[in-house]
C-alpha cells in the first residue's frame, strides 16, 4: 500500500511561501480559537441539544418548551400555564374583528425627527424594517360581533409602544371618528410611556387624546380601555386610564412609574404583586381581568350591555 507523501516542491523563480495549512498564531487570536474543545466535553453536549431557532419558544413562567405554531394558534398564550406573551398589533386586530371588516385609518402616517434627537431616525428606520409597521399603533374601524367599533391596538415591538405624535394623532383621529359615527371606541394599550425622542410633542398627546375622549363621552358613546402587559407612563396617565370600562390581561404590569423608581423614591417596601392587574383589580383601578382568548367574547358582551336601549348606532 502506497503512502501519500507531501513533498515541498520549489518552483523555479518563485520564492518559498508558507504552506496554506499553517495554523494561525495563538497570540492575539479570538478566544474561541484559543482552546480546542475536547471531544465529549460539556460544550459538545449542549450543541447536540441545541434547538433550531424560530421553532420553539421557552415559556418564561413555567419553563416548558412550546412549539411556535401552537403558541401562534393559542394567541401567544402558553397552553400549559396561561402565561401571556406579547402579541403583535396585527395579530391582535385579526383575533378580534370579523373577517374583512377592518378598514385601517392613517396607515401611512409616520413620525418626523423634529428635535433631531440622537439616533431617533435610525431607531425609527430599524423598527419600521423589523416590524413592517409605520409606528406603534394600528387604528381603524371594524366589526366585533355585530358591533361596529373604532379600534386602536398598540404594538410594544415598535419602540416599546412609546407614544409619540403619530400614536397620539392616530388615536385622536380614531376617537373623533368614533364620536362622529356614534361608534364605541376600544383601545388596547401596551406602552413604556411617552416617546422621549419627541420631547414635549409626545407629552402633548396626553392632553389631545384625553380631550378627544371627553368629547366622545359627551356623546354618551362608550370607550373601553384594554390594558396589556407593560402599560406605563404617559399612556397610563392619559387615555389608557380613562375607559368607561377598564379591563386588563392577567398578570399585566400596569402603572405610571415602574416599581424600582417608586421603591427608590419612597424608600418603602412595595406590597407583593404591586402593579399587577390582579393587585389593581383588588384596589379598584381596573374593572375586570380577561384572558386573551376570552377577550373578543367579553367585548361583545360589554357592547351588548352598552347598546341595550341606547341610542348609538349598533352597526
Ligand atoms: Zn408556561
């Protein structure tokens, strides 16, 4: 049997070069190359157990692995422990309105970097690309059951659901359209608060949306506010807290300032469950806790209740 031989041949006129297989020098290399992983080491074991990304999601509450398709079909709620994952605004609209009844409003409205705030424009571009949304809220008129409603749904994946001038303007137009058409307004909130990159322009949205809701209330047409996980700041200090009915998803965190800020300011120990929807139901801020899969049915019941003997148009 012949043995393969690797012979270094020199070609006339060509200076000797290093063979291509020379290992890179150890000094100054990336740490990943510094140590060769041993066969059968823990590293190779974890590699075997690696789960392809985008197929499974680990529930942060019960730690079980959920098949993504199952999670989607269950409206992003863990089938084992009922933990509510964040849900996109489009999926939410789809889960609530009757098929082909939703007419989106102001779909092309976009924020302007009015203050030339550092990195704001690039953040807007990044989130527009990542979410394919134009801003942190979708608004429109659609039917829930047999009731035509003005529906606004916020999206946390767009700059933390922060309320800038576009969110405020879109919601104000939605509320005004609801008032005009005598349709109930439903807003599903999730937000980190006002959008600091728009400074006082974002804070002005609090007054604008609240003013529109005051006119809406004068027409004696209902407004239902639905609070979902992470409803904070300027949103909670304005339209989200002004519902004729305020409902919340289970275990949602709701407040103005976050618990850490309150704890640091008051230097007091916070009660267990502070700022959860369960705590706030007990203390009277919200009227009801509704699991996501029951929300549509429950909204229809509320709308039926409000419609009974009322003058506002049903459809
Ligand atoms: Zn779970």
